[in-house]
C-alpha cells in the first residue's frame, strides 16, 4: 500500500512523522508534493520519503491520496485528482469545512472517500482525530485507522457530529493551553519559578485527563456516567452541583 500527500504543511508533516517514526510504514511507500519545493525537500531529507513533482505523478504511484491543502485550494486541486482517479484509490481529506457530500460531488459518488479531522496535538503524536465515510469497506477503514493511529487516537463518527467534534476535539486544545498558562502564571506571581509552575500545571491537567479516561470514579463522589444529566426535553444538559 502506497500513500501520497498533496500538500505538505504542518499537519501533513506531523502525519508523515508519525508514519515513519512508528515504523509501521516504509518511507519508500510515502510520496509527497507541495507548491513549495523547499517543503518537499525538507521532508525528503528528514524521512527519506519520495518526492513528486505533480498530482498526476502521485496519482500514478499511490493507492491512498491524502488531500492536505487549504480548503480554498480545492477548486484547483480536485479536478486533477478526479481526472486520474481509479477504482483502487482511497481519498482522504483533512480539510476543515469540506463535507463528504461536497467531496463526492467533485470526485464521484462511487469514490472511496474519508473525511478525517486531526487536531494540533498530532505534532507530538497525541491527536484526538475522527473520521467519517459513506461507503468504505472494513478493510479501507482499517487502513485509515492504522494511518492516523500513528499520531494519536481516532474514532469513527457520523458526519452530522463533525461540527461538534471540531469544537471539543479541535478547538479545545487551545482553551486547555490557556488554562495551563493561567495556572502557571498565577503560581509565578506568587513566587514560583516559571519552568516549575508550567511543569506542575501541565502535569496536573494531564493527570486529571487520565483520571477521567481510566477510572469509573472521580473525586468528590462524581462518576463518569453522571458527570452531566439530561433535562426532561433531552435537548440540553447541566452539570450536577458538587
């Protein structure tokens, strides 16, 4: 199985890093191209992947195409991809805001397409990712799950939950960073060295997350199943008072 990346920005670079360093994929089976030849050469030098000069070249060589360009570039990229699509190809889009419906309209209703949404923590192999697809086989799903497991965890979701995932899975890291920063800054104001304060704040948040994921019982008598309760109309939830 060969993989081709169209666009080699930060997220594509993080995924390629995960693939190669996990030793589950061979660099000889990974192809990449970018408008900036410098980015392509950088990843070739780092991971010994194969450089491509055009979308056509990638399409001829690979089985799995990862579209990693910005959403506004899709109008320029998708027609060329479609022209060279075959039955063997699996298409993965990691662009925000581009639905499966849109992708199938542009690339064909019979094309095996995955919409995948990783988050920024992929850069350290700790992304929380999700994917959606309409007609992929179990084997194709296994390929996508194996690929994105190299940069963290991945879960399948129906596409109508994608906007919710984007909020809690993609935007939330930024708020968590702010929370950790605020804790550390408060400690620094009270006299603690900055590096120590940041280490303690980050470790505490990490430990709390692990506690939620690994334990059925949480402090203060709250358990995972009752962290929130539904109102009578089943449309809203509220957190119980402590």
